[in-house]
């Protein structure tokens, strides 16, 4: 199996832990079509998690909310782009549902 050397970490802030948990639950069941070429790990980070205090890249806005963190890994830059595009498309649907239910 080829090594997944291309990586990106994406942090998506949500106004509450509940919204982040719902997004996590909605995105987690989707299987990766080619796990030998692309893989991703999702987790929810709350404002109380130590990672915010240790990470200078986390903005003040993110500290006041919950964050859905996605770590993506791929065999190539193209596979990483295609995989993250799929993630953002699914995330767009989740956010649109939040807006409709408000």
C-alpha cells in the first residue's frame, strides 16, 4: 500500500458543541472510496480542550466555540484535493440543513 504523505488539517468552527457533534455524526459514516489513496480522521474539539491553548493557529473565534477537525492524508496532491472537495461538499449540505432548521 502506498504511503499517504500529503496531509492537511482543516478546522471548521461551529457555534456550539451540539452543531459540531451533529456535523461529525453526519460526516463520519461516509466511507472513503479509495482508502489506499485517501484517508481522513474527524474529531470534535471543544473550547475546554488543551489543544487550543497549545496551538497558536487557533483563532479567538474558535476558542469560543466547538471545532470539527479533519485530518486528511493522501498519496498525491490531486487525491488530497479530490478527497477534501468531497468533504466540503458534504459539509455544505450539513450547514444548509442547519440553516433550514433554524
